[in-house]
């Protein structure tokens, strides 16, 4: 070999050694736990300091580990399948459970990189501990479930209270007012023809009593329409549509192909209240001239829709603003085991759609 060539070869070897050193350092002192597995026999062939610290093994112990031993038994089959899957470049291999030396299980997100070293196939494994993140997510989900349960309970309590107050107002107050009215009528008949002033006062009181009785009835049925409990959902929505049309002079049509008269109480109250809140929203915000309410039996679902031809609005993302009406409707639908959708376009009206599967209703 001539001298120049010899120098070039030496420099080349030096560069390889230096770059190997560089990569070794990058591996060794990387804060992310990582190790290398032989793809021939799944033996661990190298491990970095961060992995030793994290899994609490000595280097000798880690190197002696069978790659299967680092995970719970139930994930072994999935692991062997993963080992056979080769993807070019760095690939994310998802969420796994690993076991530390002290037997503590941790959640990790695994990325791998397959390459050849000295003619052998090797896998570099990067392990990102996401246990804290998973625990926070679980905690958040648990507290959300608890809040939902509490909201559902409060909703039930509220409905019971409303029903009770409606009954009290209707039966007690209503009866007492009717009694008063009868007494006043009796007095008015007994009064002297000449006492015109008193007769007029009594006549005024009778008119006032009549309108008070009507108000009491209206308040009671707004709190809890007796028709819902006595005749069921379809007549109740029909009544609601008629009342709404009378009160707000907005053409309100109700169409249905449902012949069933009774639904579980939670379903009829839920759908009735969603309809009520939608109509309130239309009266308050929509400037609509036409409303169509439909209750339909589909193949697998009961479907309630409330469409208006009003001004529509831009549906905001969750958390944008604290409005409770739409949120309440959504929660009610979820509590019934159903789904809630609202669609709206500016100038094109709004549609509220609730779907409840029959298996929830028990049909
Ligand atoms: N049918 C509709 N037509 C036009 N805008 C609507 C309609 N329904 C809802 N909106 C818009 O969506 C917003 C949110 O409705 P949501 O019922 O959640 O709250 P709200 O009616 O303002 O107050 P509340 O919490 O008392 O119900 C309304 O303020 C209104 O701007
Ligand atoms: Mg509202």
C-alpha cells in the first residue's frame, strides 16, 4: 500500500471511530430511556443510563433480561407480533405496559428504529413514560363521569320537585281559588240589587279570580304538564306546539308516525324538555315564522327534530361561552343514552336533532 493511500485509510477509520463514538454518546447519555434488541433472538444487546435509572436495574441485570420479561404476560403475544412487523425509519408503536424491577407497572409510548449492525438485524427501542399523563387523563375522566352523574341526579331531583310543586299548585291552590270563586258568586247573588258599588267590586274580584285560576293552571302545566304523565309524549308535544303557536304567533307544526303511547318516564320527560328548550330558544333568538317538530320511528332509533326557519347562528366550539341551554339539551340526550346534534347556518335556520336507540327505550 502506498503511503498516501495508507493515510487516507487511517483517516477513514478514525472518522468511523469518531462518528461511532458520537453515536454511542448520543445513545448512552440520552435522557430518553432506550435499548437495543437483537431481532434474531430478542436478547437485549445494549441499554442506556436513562433506561437503567428508570427501570431501576443494573446494567448486568438489564442485559440479562429477556425482552419479554419487561412486560406483563398478557402483552407478550402482542409484543411477539410487533417484533415481526418491520417499518422503514423511526416508527411509533403505541402504548404499552412495562414492568420495572420493583414490579411497578408503567405506561410507555414506544418508538422503534430497525437497522443492521455487523450483519445482524437490530432494533433500537425508545421508551417514553406516559404514566403520569395516563393517570391525569383517568382522573379527569373519573371526575367528569362523577360530575355527569351528579348532574343527572340533580336533573331527576329537579323534575321530581317540579312535578310535586305543579301538583301542589294545581290541586291545593287551584281548589282553594275555585272555592273562593264559588263563595264570591254566592255573595254576589245574595247582594242587594241596590248596592251597585259592592256588586261591581265583587264582579271585578270574580274576573280577577278567573284570571288567577288560569295563571295558576298555566304555571302548574309549565312546571310539569299533566298531559305528559296522563296521556304520554305525543299528545304532550302536540299540546306544547299548540300552546307555543298561540302564545308567540309562530306557525308550529308537529308531525309524527309514532303510535306508541307510553315510553319510559326518563325518555318522555327528556324529549319533552329538549323540545321545550328548543322552542324557548326559537322564541328568544330565532325570529322564525315557521317551526316543524317531528317525532319519527326509524329502523333502530326514535328521532326528535325541531327545525326553524329563523336567522340561524354560528355554533360555537365547546368552552367558548357559558350558555347552558344547548349544553343542557346535550346532557339530557346523553343521559337518555342518545345523541344530540344541532345544525345552524346564518340566515338558514336551525335544526335540533335527538336520536335515542330503541334498545335503550326498551322496544
Ligand atoms: N333556534 C335558534 N336560532 C338562532 N339562534 C339560536 C337558536 N338556538 C340557540 N341560538 C343561539 O345559541 C346561543 C346559545 O343557546 P343556549 O340555549 O345555549 O343559551 P341561551 O338561550 O342564550 O341562554 P340559556 O342558558 O338561558 O338557554 C343563543 O344565545 C343564541 O345566540
Ligand atoms: Mg336557551
